[in-house]
């Protein structure tokens, strides 16, 4: 089946109507007590390398989570990013 034909059968919806959009922020990298903890910290670069991600390259501490706008999401959450490194798509 032609990919464009398949897409023409899809219904357009706003992402916020079918998913919960949650923003967050990176704990300060200048404060070492925020990093190298037990909480996975996925970056846009890691999202999309494989279909599923289980362990991040970097981790944050509970203090880093508490003192930033970072959000702890449940296991099984689908991660999307609106930010990427130059050259990534």
C-alpha cells in the first residue's frame, strides 16, 4: 500500500487531545549533587536511537529532581521530544 494513501486515511488530531504533554527542565549541571544518582535522565539524543529505552547515559539524584523543573514519569511512558541536536531529525 502506498504510504501517502495510508496517511490519507488517518484522522488529524491535536497531540494534546490524545496525549498528556508534560514539560520539564534540566537540573543545573553546575551542581554536582544533582547528578550521578539513581534516576534515569534521558536526553533528546537518546530518544530514537532504539525503539525502547531502559537505561539512560546520565542519571540525576532525588535532590536534582526536587530542585529543578524535571519530571519523574511512570515506567511505560512514551517519550517524545521537540528538541534535538543539530543534524538530528
